[in-house]
């Protein structure tokens, strides 16, 4: 593969990651940053390097990094004696993102319980379907997490 093909494939990957996360509610720029940090060399990049590589303004990169840091999909790394911050995708970030589903399920449980107390007479499915989905994931999610942990242990051995 030539450098041009590698660069083209990388650019396509970054664009695809950006589109995926944009459909999930992130900004396109946040998705670009995440996609770039997933495949760039070196793995750690400064804000300026991200802006240059992606053709984004410094302000956009700064704003989107704050969001990605808050959801722990990116982490700030500092080296001793170096004033510049570097950003990277944390190790095991994807399993941590999935593990956070437990708290989201708990939050949805609270909303379902609250909704059941004020269940609307017309189209109660708006609340009932939430309750059903939450009950399903309350039952299935712990087992799925255990299976994932077992799978990852086998992969690492």
C-alpha cells in the first residue's frame, strides 16, 4: 500500500468514525478527533496537531476535546518537563464506555418508575415500552458484562 493509499484509507476511516458518532449525537468535529486519535501515529497528539491534521480551528478542537474528555473517550497526557498537553484514546476505553451502560440503565429505571406513577391513559406504551426495555437490560446486562470480561481474558491469554 502506498503512502497515498494509506493516507486515503485513514482519511476515509476518520470520516466514517465522525459520521457514526454524529448520528449518535456528537458533533462531526468530535467524531473526527476521536477517529483520528484511534489511528494516528504517534498515538498522543497536541491540540495544534489535531487542528492541523483535521483542518479544524483551534477553538473547535479545544471545545470538542472538552466534551470527549468529559465522557472519558479521550484523556489528557502530560510529560514531565513539557508544558504542552497531549491527547489520546485511553487504554480499554471501549470496555469502559460499555461498562457505563450500567449507570444509564439505572437512570432509565428511575424514569420508568416515575413514568409508571403518571402513566398516561392514551398511549401508555410510551412508558410501558421503556419499563419493558429497562427490565430486559436489568436482567441481561450483568450477564453480558460477565461474558465480555471472560472473552477479553481469553483474548489476552
